C-alpha cells in the first residue's frame, strides 16, 4: 500500500450493531454493505460469529456473510470469538477472519470468561483448524483489545501488548489490530506504542481500532498516522461500543475519520457525501440509537478538497 | 514559559456567552472567574467591550472587568471591537486587551462592517491610544480570525495570514492569536501555518483559538503543540461560537483540552475535577444551552495521571 493510501474498515455492522436495540434484517445489513462499497469503502467487518443467545443481532451471521461474499468489490471479514465461530466463518467462505483477545487479563475474563493466555491458545487452535482445512488463503487477523488501558484493570503495560503481538505473529496471525476498546488512549501513548508495534510486525498489516469515548479518537488517528499506521477501523455515525466496558460508547466515526484523513492528504477512496446518505438510511432503521459525528452536524468545509476528487487513485 | 508548560485561556465568559439566551449577572460571571482561578486556570477573557445594543450579555462589561481585577491570581483580559471599546477596557484598568480582525475580508465586513485593512488601521489607533495614555504596561493582543478558511469566502491563503501577522507585529501587537473561527482547520494546515507564524513572531506569545465544529479541534491542538504553540483558548463545556459564521458551534472544550494536554505530558496547572464542578454550576445558570464534552460524559480514565498531581509545577 502506498504511503498516502489509508485503508478504512467499516465496523458499524459488527461493533456498531452489537449494542443496539433494534435487530436489522440480513437484507438491511447487506444493503448497508452494498452502499458502502458504492461509496468506495470496500473493507467491511460484516458480522460476528458469536452464539445468537449472546448477541441475537448476529443470529443471521451465516446469511450475512454469504450475502456479503456475493457483493462485487467487497472484502468482507467477520469477527469470531472462538474456534466454533471461526469454523462457521470458514464454512461461509469468508476470506478474512478476525479474532480478538484482551491485553488486560481482567477484561478478557469478563469478556469471554477465560484468561488471555487461554485465548492465545484458542487463536492457535483457529490457525491450526484453518491450516488443516486447506484454507491457507484465508487471512487470520488477531486483535489486541484494551491495548491502551482497561476500565477494570487500569494501566496496561506496553510490554504486555508488545509481547502479545509477538506471540500472535508467532502463532500465525496474518494481520494485527491494536484496539483502544474503552477509549483510554492518548496521542502520546499511541505514538509510543504503535512505533514499537510496527517495528515488530514488519510487512504484516496493522490496523488501529479507536473509540472516541474521551474525545481523543481523531487525535489518536493522527498520532497513529504519524507512527506509520495506514489502516483504521471506524463505524458509520460512530455507532457502537463494548457491552462489557462501562461508558465505552462509540467507535470513531467513519465520516469524520475519512474527513480527517483526506484533509491530512491521505487517500481513502471514500466519498463522504455518499456516507452521509447511507448514514441517514441506517439511522432511519435504528430509531433511538445515537448517531454522532461532526461532519454530519456541520457539513464539510467549503475548502475541503478530497484526494479522490483530485483523481489521486 | 517552559516547553512542557501550556497556558490555557478560558474564553467561555466571552466567546461562550455571546450567543447564549440567558443573561448572567455580573456576580455569576465573577463566581465563574473565582472558581476557575481556584481550579488553576488563571487566564480568563472575562468580557467583551462591544456596545450593549449589539450583545446585551456584555452590558455589564465595566463591572465584570473591575470585579475580575479584584480577584487574586487572575490575569483578566477582554476583547475589544474598536477604539471606543479599548478605551473602556483601559479605563477599567485591564492589563490585557485583545483585538481581533479577520483574514477573510468578507468575514470582516460581515462581522464589523469594515474591511480588514480598515480594521488594521483601527488596531493602530488602539496602540496609539494606549501609548498616549501612558499605559505601556497594558498588553495588546491581536488576533487573526478565519485564519484557516471562511464560511463566506472559502479558502484563506497562508500568505494573507502571515502578512497580517507581520502587519500586526509592526503595528505593536504584544501577542498574536490565530483563530479557526469557523472550524475549518485540519492538523496538516495547522502544522504548516503555525510553524511559519512562530518563525515570524519570535519571542512574542502566540495563542491558537480553535473551534471543534468539524470534530478536529483536539487533533488541531496536538498539531499546534507539535509546531511549538504553548497557548490555547478554550471554553468550559465547549460553550460558544460565532454569531456570524453559520454552524460554527463550539470552542474547544476546556476540560477535554486540559485532559489532552496533560495526557501529552504537558503541565496546565488546571484541575479537571474542579472544572467539572464549575461546569455543573454554570450549566445550571444556562438552562437549554448545549454543554458538550467527552470527559464530562465518560469521566477520566483510571490511568489518567495529571502533571499537577505529580507536583510538576
């Protein structure tokens, strides 16, 4: 990927939907996907293969995954909580599967009722299952949640995060995600950690997953960008959060993130005006859910010149 | 000022109040000031010497200025729109007086019904009046509004802003403020412009005045910080905007700005918990006004370690 190209992965359909009250139909989810692709956002985490009794929103994950795979131009991925979920994602034919564990053992225990070390073993089993099924083309991403601190445990040491990144790479991760699950990160911390993560990962892709809980989401994106990160998760309208992290409301907003990145001279390939229209449709499907975002409220500056408009493909 | 010390000037009493519906009493304004000083925020723009028929909120500006001067530890300043206002500020005994003109001629015409060039002449008259009154100790700050773009004129050239900064310095400005009046700035633009402004200003203090209209307010603070800026205007609860700039809602929030700066390892001397209490009081005085802010909503991270707590005075 060129140094001025940034990949945005829309996580609204997964992280965004896991806490909302209204259950969307698979067709609505797929319309959301189709329109994101038309807007230039071709990476989408389309669902989560958690048991439906835990998150009923994802009872349709097989249907959504298969539907997403039929959308031309879409690079669909899904989150899986364990080997069983991974097997379902493989069976659906997904080519990208994301697994997440917490750097904070306390958060991991609360989130998935096992220690971080046990979750590492789960990831190894997922890698083994992928390899044994002859699915070596399927990319397995591994994410480190609570990488910048934890609402339960407080401070999370940089060395813990770096150690986990090494372990996950050794275990066979094809991509690494570093997540500020509870919105604790600040730019200084991001610069410090991400520089060291990128030293470890080399050519393996690295994504930052930020929440805007304490207002520093976009400042953290700039800090990560300065550290060399060229891939971010974000959610349309800032939808989402973590059901296990108190007050951890809101992924960084896709529209605002694209606005920031294009303003920074980066190329996302995404049309912000088109995002605004999708946002309106999705908001109409989810009455009562908070859709945040500065661009949606104030509009683009008259001076805004997206890279896409300049033909910098 | 040390490189890890950042000055915050509270502008909620001026920029914040100029658009609210409720008129606060002078005593309420002075209580706000006293409590800000107790919280460690000793720089406050306490009022504006505009004609009361234009902004009735500031009909008490003489009383507020005199009251503020009686508050121990407070470095009170006021905004003045013209020579007459400046004379009133001098008469009140203020030691810091701020004048603002727009880099965008169109914005200046709409805001004060004269061209930017005419406003420069006004500033020269204010400097002359100060000097002739033997008030050479009174510091005159000059601000450049719409320095990053204008909702009316669109793009504002960096050279226009830099030319104005030079002119204002030549005219006798003791301090320079660079304002993103309408919330158009992005971090790249801030880095580019502020580096060049600081080259021009040398030892003359420079403040950035950002609005968070399009979500980039705190990212712009980080960019300005990287450029060497160590002084920022902000408003408690993000109160305020510009009555002449459509959708230009909200100065950057004081609580969130202090949180960011302290997280970046800077020392502001300001107690965020105390700000939260003041915010509650002020919000109770201004029913129906929007008080925004991420820290007020989500609370400080468990991991937050302010410089003040570490005794780094």
